[in-house]
């Protein structure tokens, strides 16, 4: 079930009730994944800036 819907510009964000974290381990895994994604974005940007 959709519990939140928000529009930002042309993007619609929908949160479903099954998207919420249930355990501390699940929370930590999500945070670790976000960290890996962010690190790869910054690494790719730095490589692009260095090569021009």
C-alpha cells in the first residue's frame, strides 16, 4: 500500500509500507549500500575531472 506520495518537479516519489526497515541488520545493509553507491559516484566524477 502507498503510504506517501510526493511530487518534486517532474518526479513522483511513492513510499510503500513494505519499504520500511524491520531490523537493525537490514538498516545497516541499506546504509552500507548507499555508501558504496555514493563512493562510486564521487570516484567516477573525480576520474572524469582528471581526464577532462
